[in-house]
C-alpha cells in the first residue's frame, strides 16, 4: 500500500511517514493486532509495554526496588533497548517482535506473567515515565511506526496521524489470557486471572500520571466479539483512508 507523507517532521530532517498509535487495556488483543498491522504496513513496531517490562526485569536482576523511582530512572538511563524487525518463522503465525537490552535478547524473558504487574508497578512512578518519555519520542523521529501502549495517543504522540483505542470486556480479556496461560502449561483458575486483570486495569487507569485513557480523537474498537482479522482489517483500512494518496 502507498502511504502519503501526511505531516512534516518537527525537526529539520524533512517530511516523515505516519505514526499510528494503539492504546488500550491489557489483554484486548492490542499486541497481536499491532504486530499484524505493522507487518501489513511494513512499519516498525514499538511495543512500549516492553520498555516497562525490560526496566522491571533489569531492576529485579540488579536488586533495585520497584518502588524507588530515582534509582529506576538511573537504571533506565543505562539501558539501550532496541526492537528488531517483525519476523514470521512459519506461514500464518503472528509476527514475533525481537526485543534487545544492551545487546542481549530479552524477547522471551520479559513475557513471564509476573513481569506484567511488576511493569505496571514501575510504570506508575513519575521518574520512570519521565525517563522513558524522550526515548519513546525518539523512536518516532522518522515515522513509519506503529506504537502501542497506554498513553501514546494522549501523551507520547498527541499528534499521531492515526489513533486507535482497542478494548474488550474484562471477562473476554481475562479468558484470552487464561487460554494462553493454560496452553503454556500454567495451573491457574480463570477467576484468578479475572481478578488480576481487574487489578491491573484499576492500577493503569487510576494512576496520577499518564493514566490509561482514550484520546478524544482516537477510533474506538471493541474486540469483545470480533475476530482478530476483522479488527486488523478495520485498522488497516482506517490507516489507508487517512494516509492514502
Ligand atoms: O502492554 P503490557 O502489558 O506489556 O504493559 C505492561 C505494563 O506497562 C502495563 O501494565 C502498564 C505499563 N505501560 C504503561 O504504563 N504505559 C505504556 N505506554 C505501556 C505500558
């Protein structure tokens, strides 16, 4: 698909390709939809939840308290976090997003369930958000990115060219997560996953700084009773309509 350059870059580097933001609560299918959309568009994918996860992982490894904002910000300054190109190893697979920290591959280690809440804990600290803000904006310098998170359309890129807010009912989000966990061998009750999903929603939506919130100009997509294909199809055609020559 051909994409028009829709806005001038704020720097002197000339015009840039579009920035697409996808925000929403945990488990709405954001990460999978973002991967498929970015792959389809040939854009880079920046998964900002991964930044908070890497920081939490390194803090646990280095015995830095998850409540010490200043120490976490100092730790963040030492981390070089890079995203690789989306890759599909077998036909029909969801693309894999390689994540590196200081040249080590942390793609799988940041996905363990405990790091979800640990990332949520560090993400509510103002010093941490401040430390990761300029890094996130830097990824957008050249455009041609899909960036997913909680505050992309509201705080990181309020002028993003196309914004989505992807949500689904708590029960359906928890059930998806439970399916994934049990499939990978975890012994966990659905009720526990529903409780954890509510707790994380509550923490992400009610924190003082950059809470999870739909931007007023974001397209709302409720994935509760829709297939992934359908959701990604709507996103791709919205981007096409807004950015096509
Ligand atoms: O999307 P995720 O589950 O990988 O994100 C992990 C945590 O990081 C999530 O609970 C909230 C936080 N987060 C955030 O505060 N802001 C973002 N832009 C992305 C994630």
